């Protein structure tokens, strides 16, 4: 564990807490893509299959439980909660995210580190996470005014994998036994690059203290 | 195989 990895995990945790805070306190999920939330729940379900079979550290296990629990409770809020679900704008959240799942699964079957069920599912989760934010980014461009909490949520979600990239660079030079992880590295890089224009507009909106508006 | 087992990140 290094500071970049810890910062990445804390940033990821913050993004989830910001989203839960928004949904739980103001009972609204306006501007949040349910499809991205569904994709993320699938990412965690596929990635943490080994949560009960492969104990690595208490920290990892606790964090996996938090990410699994929060992502599924966000789904519950957005689909079942009588007040919250009314604020979900399904007419705007139209990205056909099913078209993301199958290609990622096929790619995981073709390109993986070991052809076992758990390893293919883990690889699938890596590919899927790289594109999971797309429905949310498309929704942001459609909804004119992005509220602060939604903007912070997306920013933190994008930043966490960026910090992981620094963690991988650090580990590559600092840990002699750390081997290459091309699948994780390339997917993580593509994932972070997808946020590039969002980061640009978000940082400008914070700097100029104006509402975040992505160009149509 | 060590790297497969070592999915030590989240």
C-alpha cells in the first residue's frame, strides 16, 4: 500500500459518500445516471467475487464491502425509494449501456491473464469500469445546469483512477516484484482519459466560480 | 500465476 493507492481509494470512497449524501439528504437523484450506477454495481459484483475466498487484507475486504453495499443501495434508492425515484429523469438517461456490457465480456474472454471464471470476470470488471461513466457524461451534457454535488461526484470518481495510475507508476519503480499489468494499466488510462474534457470544464467552473455547464 | 493471484487492489 502506498500513499497514491490510499489517496485513490479515499477519493473513490468520497465520490460514493457524496452521491449517497446527495440522494439521502435532499432525496433527489436529479442529474445522476441510473445506467452508470447499474454498470458500477456490475463492476463491483464481477470484481469482488473473491471477497470471501481470497482474503488479502482487512482494509481490502472492508473497502470491497463498502463499495458493494453503497453501489447496491444507490440502485435501491434510485429504483425503489418512493421519493428519490421520482427525481430520476429516465427520458434523459437514454445511453444504451447494454451495448457496453457485451463487448466488455467478449473482450474479457479474448484478452485476459488467465482463462478461469474468476479471472475472466475480474477482467470484465476492469474493461466495464473503463466505460461505465459514459452514460453519466452523456447525461451531464444533456442536463443544462449540473448541481455541485453531481459535479463533485463525477470529479472524484474520475480522479480516483487517475491516482491509481500514479500508484501503478510508483509500484513499478519501487517494488521489484511488481510485474506488468497491461490490462489494468491500459483500461485505467482510457478510463481516466474519458474524463479529460469534464475535468477541464469542471476545474474552470470551480476556478471562475460559475455553474458547471458542459458544451452540448 | 503470481500476478493473477495478486489482485491486491480495489
